[in-house]
C-alpha cells in the first residue's frame, strides 16, 4: 500500500499534479493553527500534520513559502538557544532540542528569503559551534543575536558545574546517554547544519556573511577532527569561502588557521596514493594563499617543495586528459606563488613547459567551430600561466638574480633551444586559435586569457613568426579597442581571473587592461616597417591617444599615496613617438595628433608638479616637442614652446640639491638625454640642459 501511494505521488509530481481538495483544506487548517498557535506544542503538532498529509513533492513554491512564513524562525532559533544554554524545565533532552531545531532550520533555509533573514543569520555561530564542539558546546558568548531574542540560561562559568546533571537528564529510555552517543547522532545534525551553512553561502553576499560570523576557524576545527563525512563537507564549504575575491579577506583575518590547514592538506597530498593525489589536486588549489601571505611563510615554502616532489612522478607518467589537466593547473598555481625556485632540476622544468605547450597545441588546433569545454579552458589557462612564467624566467636569466632564481636559469644551450622551440609552436597554435575568434566572443574571459598569454610572448619576442603576428594585428587591435571603448564585462572577467590565478591583482577591471598587455608588443612592432604600416591602417594612434586621455583622467582624480606611476602610459608615449619619428606625414595629417597636442598642453603644467609622475612628464615633453617640430601651425609652435619651458622645469626638479632626490632622479636625467637626439632644432637648448644635468650628476659622484 505504501509503495502504491509513493508511486502515485511520483506520478502526480511528474504530471504536475498539486494537492487535491481534501489536502488543500487540511493544509489551510494547519496553516491557521500555525499562525495562531499559543505554544510550541501546538506549532509542532500542526507542522507534523502537514508533513504527514501533504507530501513536500506535491507542494509548489507559493505553498512552501506560506508554510515557511507560518512556522517562522522564532521556534527553531529558540530551540537551539534553549539547548545551548541548558535552560531547565524545557521537557526535552538537549540533543532532541538541537536535532529538532537544526532540522527546522535546514528545511526553512531552502527558501532564499528565509536563508537571508537576519534571525536565521543569528543562528550561524550556534551551528558552527555545534559542528566544531559537538554536543558539549556552550556558545553563549558566540551567539550574535540580541539578548532579548534568547531566553535566559546558565552562563559559561556554570557549564562545568552542571555537566554531570546534563548527562543525567539527556538519557534515553534504555538508559544510554544521548550525549555520549555522538558518532551516530551527530551525523544527522551535522548534515542539517551544513545544509543551512551551504544555503547561506549560496546567497549573493553569503561568503561574506559566513566569514564575518567565524566560519573559517570553526570549519578548520571540524576538518581537524577528521570525521569522514564532516571532514569532506567542511572542506567543500571552506573551498567555497576561499574562492574568488573572498580568499584575500579570509587569509587576512585567519592566517594561522588556514596556514595550518594548508600544511596538513599538503602533507596528506604527499602521503596519499597516486590516484588520491589526482583527486586532491583541485582541492589543494582552492586552499593556496595569496602571494603576499605565501612569501612570509618559510614553513609553507618547504611544504610546497615537497608537493613539487610528489608532482614529478605524476607529470612523468602517462596520464589521461583529465589527470594532466589537474596536475598542470596545480603546477601553474604553485608557480604563481614561488616561481621556479622549488620546481626541481632543469630537466623537470623543461618537461613541465613541454607538457603545457603540448596541451595548448592539442587543445587549440581543433577545427573551427568546435567549442572548448569549461574543463579544457581551465586546463589551458593553467598552461598559459606556465608558459608566461617560462617567458618571464627566460627574460630575467641574463639580468641580475631574479627574486625566484631557479634551476631553469641553469638550462644548457640545447635545453634552452628546446624550450624556445616548444613555446614557439604553442604560441603559433594560440595565434591560429585567435584568428578564428568571432567579435561576438570578445567578452569571453577565456579569449582574454588567450590574448594575454600571446601578449606576454610578443612583449619579448617579435622576431619569430613575423608574418603570423602581422596577420593577427587586425584582431589584436580590434580586441583592445573593443574593451577600451565598450568595457562590457568588467566584473565578470575580474571575478573569473580571481578564480583562475593565485597572484592575480584584485583591482577591478577597467576596460583598458587588454591594451595594457598589448602595449609592449606595439612599441616593438611600431619600430618595424611592415607591422607599422598595418598599425597605421588600423588607426592605432587614435587608440593610443584615447588610452592616454583616459589614463590622465584617472590620474588627475588621485592624490597622495594613490597617485602612482603608470608604466603603460609611458609605453604608449614611446609607441606614439615611434610613429612620430618614422611617419612624419601621418603626424601632419592625422587629426588625432592635434588631439594629442591639446592633451599634452593641458596635462604637462600639472605633471611637472607631481614628483611621482616625473618620468611620464619627461615622456610627454619629448613627445610634445617632436610633434611640435613636425607641425607648422601656430598651435604646434606654441605647444613646442610650452614643452621646452616645462622640460626646464623637469630638469630643475631632477637637479634638486637634495641628495636623496638627485639619486632618485638620475635615471630620469639619463632618459631625457636619450630622448634629446629625437628633438628638433628648437629643442637644442633642452638637449644642452640635459648635458649639463648629466655633468652635474656625475661630478656629484652619482
């Protein structure tokens, strides 16, 4: 009979059947009883009738909302506080009060409005304490609700005195103690507690609500208890709290607890079997700290070196696409934290780069029209980070010792050629993929990640694949222009980047970042004849002038410590200067250079009085003088005169008699000397001033 009723219920739900007339009448009467209940017994009786006569599977959302509103949050909150404070005379053992209260909260939290209700949020510290401390908790000082919301009970100091009597009162009919039987009973309550916490975490500001109510230390204690189900649930919830932009806040508030947890997970990773390690790769990524925290912990640095040791045999084995993806993403995140320092011997570094490049080629060299799965996109983004790290390391190998010197610097000539070869093949695949990207996908975060990876290559290497790079310029300029002008997905891209990269900057996306990554490549390409012609046909100077004016508008609104140097604006000036030197006719005819002249005349008088922006001021002066020489108009000559006067002001700042300032600005003086060879005859006085400045600087022993 019961089976038939169950089958009918399932058929009714499948067919969209709701409550029949008799059930509706019973429900209405029960709702009336709930709303007018004089005590908790009447409320519980009416609620029990509803659960017996009106199956939840047949209730639509409005009906469920009516039941939730009729029950309210007062009853479950009162049950929890009564149990926690050990109020005598409740008539029920503490365990039953806790069990009933958590079950009601779990049911109510399925409704988003109920889950975000302030009264439910006040129970979060109680639930966290129940998970962390079990049935022996006393959370009077942890409850965040107001005193009038809770019945009076015994304080923390009285808990030890009444512990024995609590156990006596909480015995079952067979004489066994409910408090002592925690292994079985805690599982049900813990599941309800996690349901409530998970529902709150899923709210728009849910992670912040949990962080502010002590979720991190409580869940870390749950993990330490190492109870199978609770352990996994706590790790899953902690992973959600540490994802995206909440990670930095969580680590800043609870560094000790999270560091201890990460060290434990790292140890478990190293001691586990190979199959378990693959499953733990994604988990370990979630718990890695921001780069600033990682650099302060020598203990974590040592633990990460052991993780790398565990990853080496995995990376050398034959793996499935899913397995290699997990390993490469974890490797990319570890590189974000500590660079190549702990990776291992040069041979393994080469293997890591090679496997990342192979995955990129296999993933991107698919026929057009084949969509990449989210999992593959995540894997390829990790591969991009490995390739970028390899490029960064290769470019610093010849300079002074980088912050993270490694065995990658010790590559033999043959190994270096192999690494550059596989990188070239991978970036060739990236260019092939970007050629197929339709403008409708310009707002796709993965396209941005692919674009950024290519820009990291082009910033250092433009001699390889010249024809392919020149052919891709229409896409690169169009993509950068789209984001500078449109900026349509700022927050979504910023959130996506925060989830993918450990050390990614947490500032909001402004729309100009795409062009910022491309600017170093444009500076190189604008100095070469063939690419420069293509850039001019794409109206690249207009794009750069627009970028400068937007950047200046942003700088003008800052003051004090917020006013910092912007290297991207300086690179944009260098690129425009390349156009001015090599394409004088374009400077004379293109209206954007008149706009640039006006912008320089407006910005320079302000820039010379901002010490932190003197390098930008020097760039503006040089650019203004060069454009003024090529312009025969009165406005151009006036602009050139202003630039000369302001150049002298800049030099006066550089030659300040204060020793510290002179040492700080010597690099600026030298830069002006380099620029002087590009100036017109009317700037000869400025060149002479630079020569004098250099002479004074060297005589001063700088």
